[in-house]
């Protein structure tokens, strides 16, 4: 089975809580990948991943340094950056 290698970068409290600033994930090549499918994969790890990246919490993402939404297509070799929700104050 073919796969897609995607770089995932973590920022701010995500980086601090996960203890890493980046990783490469291998996702099955079973059709068009989206930001949502990458997030779903990460959340499926459970535990801290699910707590931090639960999509209902307003996680912000960028693909190849451009802000993206959940439907944005992600391709082999892309870079997905994950940011916590922005808070005002």
C-alpha cells in the first residue's frame, strides 16, 4: 500500500505539552488527504493527542506556511503546522 509522508510542526503550548516541535507522519494513500484527516489520525493516538488536538477546540492550522481550513488538501511532502487557539486579552 502506498503512503503519504507529511511533516507536522507543533507550536506554543502544543510543542511544550507534546515535548516535540515536529515529526513526520506516514498516512495511508487512500484518496485525497485533508487537514481534517491528518488531525483525525493524530487524535486517534488518544491521551494527550486527543486532549490537545480535538478539533472542537479551535485548533489552527497552516499548510506550507499558508493558513488553511479543515477541507484543505494535504499532499505527499507537505508541511502542516498546528497552533493552539488564539486567546485575547
